[in-house]
C-alpha cells in the first residue's frame, strides 16, 4: 500500500496554488448559464419585433405606391364595359385564387402572370420587385389570353408583314427597271444623234478628206482587208450601218471593195435587243458548233470561205 502524503507536502502544494481563482460551484454555473440564455432570448425578441415593424412599414409603403399606380393602370387595362368597382372585385377574386401572394413570388412568376393576360411590361427590365408587383396587380382583373389564338394572330401578322414586304420589293424593282429603261433609251437616242451627226459630217467630206480618213482607219486594223474572212468584212459594213444586200454569194473581192467605200464612215452604235428574245445564230456559228459534237470529230465542215475557194478553183460561180 502507498503511504499517505505528509502534511508538509500538502502545505507546499497549497502555497503553489493559492493565487489561482476559486472554482464556481455547480449551482452558480447553472445560474450564470440561465442568465446568459435569458439575455439572448431578450435580444432575439427585440430583433423579431424590429423586423416585423420594418416589414409592416415596407408593406404599407408598397400599398401606398399601388394605390398611386392603380387608377392609371385600371384606366389603361380595364375593359370598356367594367366599372371601377367591378375591376377591383375581379382583381381581388384573381388574387384570392393564387397559390401564394404576389410579394412571395419570383420575378419570373410575376412576369408570367402578365404574359398570360397578354400584357408586356416594357419598364420591368431591371426594375425593383415592388414595381413589378404593382404592375401585376394592375392587370390581374384581365382574363387570360388563349395561347393558340395569340399564336394564330401573331402568325397572321407575320404573314401579312412578309406579303407587304414582297409587294414593296416588287414595286421597288419595277421602279428601278423603269428608271434603267429610261436611261438606256436616253443613251440610245444620244448615240443615234451622234452617229447621225457623224454620218452627216462624213457626207460633207471632200475626196481628199475621205481618202485620208480611209487610210487612217485601214492603218488601225490588225489584219489587212484581203486577209480577213468574209464574216469579218461583213461585220465592218454592219458596224458602219451599210449592210451589203448584194454580198450574199458574191466574190470576196467584191465585198472588199464595198468595205473600202464605207470604211471611212463612223461606227453606228448597236441597238440593244429586247429581253426575252434570243438573237438568231449565224450559219457559221452553227457549223462551228457541229465540229465539237460527239461523232463529228472526223467530218469536214465547209464554211463560206471554203465554198468560195472551191468555186474560184473551178473558175465558175453558181448561186
């Protein structure tokens, strides 16, 4: 068995701990705990009372704001056959059917209520919730809009708009076409007047002036007249408004002489062919297309120049 400590040892331990505070008794601890809890309860009660007072004050302010906005909203959205009393009654009935008050709804839900009644709030973007609540209250007396009827109406409006746009675009295109035709006709008349003036000036030329103009034009040609094809020679005549009616089937020398007589004349501007009518193809163009057709690779296609050469070699002319 362990020995009991000596008194002197206990005295020394007591001296070392004498400066420490005394421990509270269990009852005193419980009293202090209860007192502390009471203090916390009082503070909580005060906060609840203060919060209720502030909420009540806020609700009172919202009601006053609603009262200010309600007459204008009722006048705007109320049907023509409803009195103010009927509007107020319909609003209260609609509010009573809601699952929760407007103040406890989310902004998304409030906007949905307005959309159901066919009302769009243009000023609700970024606005305070109290403002949106007041807007909703102002339209709660309205009947819900049929979504199918609304979609049908929007579709009809869209179709009418597209139809009007097509009509406007067609009118715009027609106007542009008329303006273009007018400008083309004006330009064509101006070109014709210039050509007539140039032709008149050419008719008044002396023989020396004609010879000088002829030599100037011939010098500008890339190919001499004698080396040109008959198609090119006839093209020079047509450019100057002198189609050769007697050149069909004639010898090349005759056509060259006709070109020399008219080469000093000014070029007449071509008239534009009306749209929708295809230009008739030349015989030589048709013959040249035959060369590229399948099965025609080894077939010789004779043109006007070939025929003239063969007739010249034979020394006779036949139509």
